[in-house]
C-alpha cells in the first residue's frame, strides 16, 4: 500500500468523522446496546473540529482517498508525566488495513508529541479494531484500560445472596473505608496506579448516585457505587441513558463467593428504576482481579493502550532536549 501522510486539516475532518462513524456502526452491530449517538457524522465532526484547532494531527491518503487519521491532545500530568492522548473518536483507519496506516501515522505524529515533551503516549481504539490493537502492540504499546457495557438484565445463578443495604449518611465511615481500601489496592503491586476517588460523603448525599454495601452478619464486606455516566471514561459510553459503576471493592475474605455479583445485580436494579438503558464500567487491565470480574459480565467496547518512551529523546515544554 502506497500512503501519503500529511497534516490533518479542517477540510479533512468530515471524511475523518465519517471514518469513525463507519467503524462505530460496525461495533454497534456486535454490541447493539451501545448508544446510536456516535453513529452520527455530525456528532463526531463537532468533536474533531473542537480538537483540531488546539492540537496537531496527521491524515493518511491512498490516492485521493482518506484512509486514516490520528490526532489527540496533551494531558499535562498523567501518571506523573506529560502525556499525549488520542481518544477513540480522534483516530481511525479502514478496519481491514489499519495496522500499516497506524504505523506510518504514528511515526509522523509521535515526533511532534515527543517534541512537545510528551514521554507517555496513550491511544484508545474501538473494541472491534483487532488489527489496530495488534499494530499498536507492535509499536511498543501495551494494554492499560478497558471500557465495557452490558444490558440491564440481571446476572443469573448468583451463588450467594448476602444482605445488601443502600448506604446513607450514617454509613459515611464505612463507605470511606472501602474507598480508601480501593485506593490502596490500586497503588499497590501489580497495578502501581495511584487514584484519588473523591469524597464518598458526596456520593451518599447525591440522589443521582447509589452506594450499596454487602454484609456478612454485622460486617460490611463489599461495596459498589453506581451513578451517571463517568466523564473520565471513553466518550462512547457517556450519554444520559448510560449508568456507570463508580467504584467496587470486596474484602479478600469475601471474594469468589458471588458477593460482588450480587452487588452488581442490585446496582442494575437501581439503574433500571432510574430509566437507564445500559450500564458501563471502565477498569485498568493490570488490576487482574477487576479484569476477571468485569469481563464476565461486560462486553469490551474500547481498549486503551499506553507506551512510555525514553525521556532522553523527548524535549521539555520549552523545546529543549531533556
């Protein structure tokens, strides 16, 4: 394939948006519970126009046909480093020929990212872009996160039926202990990813959210929170009809008994009562306990991959070599 890689310009954006829309339509054929919103070219186009005026990007052409594009934005501090990030709606190729196109586009744009001092590069791909995922892995990227969705029906054959209560203001200390336990878990091996999950007291006083506690006797052994779509998750699982799992943690003594599954069912019941149409979750892949659980019940729709380059080859923000 003979490709021409050029700077992404405003005149390319409508074709780029159509490329994303087509890929998303193919994903919805496999996961129809997803919102139809992102099938609309004008929705993607508006997002790209807003990004294109702020960030560099590249376009790949075969003859006169746009066959790929790649752009993104800078996150000043992600995992402690200046990071370039391309979300799932800010890149795209033909699904059948994605690997070579991504190779050549990244070779061009990554030089600009490094020149801007970005030593961590992150890209999110739609869940049906298997060749693209493989191509980014060959470029040195590894899995970092997954976004998944599921329909609202209950998970069947729950092994246990623990007592489950909705946490209220009087349960602030208990809820906070689970939040702190989850933060500690995320910062420890093998995840090593510090998270600040916020003040659980705010969750307990917010009528748009629900926090559930599972008990063994008088002891709370697990917690799960659910609410509106997570603004920090991938765009395609953000809409008014999507509920997101905000956090979940089960004490080690209560794991592998079905407690978390029972909490998920209670969360889904609440979400249905609030007229949500689907439930979403996002999680880090190195959190293997979470991965084992969520992939049982949720369909992956986005994969995020990450690469850290040699800092000596990048530039500081003022353009000088580090």
